[in-house]
C-alpha cells in the first residue's frame, strides 16, 4: 500500500523536475539567439581537405607516384629526385660549409633537368619559397639531421603553390625544372594540386 502511495506522488514531482532540466538543456532548446537581434553568423562552408605529407614515408617516390606524375606532366618524364641527388653529393665527400663547391657539383648534375624536390619548406612568401639540398650527411648519432649541411633552392612560379596552405617546416613535394644557381622558375606543387596521393 505504501508503494502505491509513493508511486502516485512521485510522477508529479518527477515531471516538474524533468521539465525544468529539459528547458535548460541545449539538446532540447538549442542555442539562444544573439542578444543584439543580429542574424546568427553562418560559418564558411568547409572545403574538402587536401591530404598532406606528415612524415618521411609520405614523401617517398613509389612507382605508382612516378607514373601518375609523368602522366600529369609529360615534360618531366624521367625526372630525377632531390633525394638521389643528395646521395650523389654525399659520395663526393664535400667539405662542410663550403656551399659554392656543393652548388657547382649540384648544378653539374641537375641544371636544366626536371627534379622531384622533397623536404621541409621554408622562406615562405606570396610568390615563392625555399627547399633545402643537403650536401653532407648527418652524423649517425644525430636523429634530427642538425649536423648535415645544405644550401637552399629558391622557387617561384610554381603552379598550385599557396603560401596560406603552409607553415615553416611543413613537408612539401614539388616537381620542377631546375634552372641552376639555386633557382627554379617552373614547377608544380603536386600535393596541393592533388597529384601525389592516390
């Protein structure tokens, strides 16, 4: 009998409590209107994101990527890679800090050729950027590569490049014709043009 009495009085209390909770719940009532009476601000539509390289494995040239890039830019067929050119520079045992010597060697290997440049982007500007070419290897005990030496190649007129899409140090993949003397004036940002990943 007590149980029946308790059941009769509880629903009245519970309904009032539930109504009070529901009236304050964001899920039920939604966000309140701005106090100023101004229309709510609509956020910009989200544009589909471009997949970006996040580590060294993402900038490796795989056979499928070479094929895709050569179909995209037939003028670059048979392109070299900056990674392979760096290995060739290491084999020359160049002196650390003697950029002029390293640049002469690099120009002899690469001038006038299409190269797939990969690495950490820097020198970001509206019209261009820089990528490093390492000419001495890092010490085995140096996981960050601080002991390697490099010079920077300056890029301009790269199709697809957008300064707003990068931060200093982001990984970039650029297919470009090297003009010599640390300069590139023709190329493609194959990541931002969505030609790098499947």
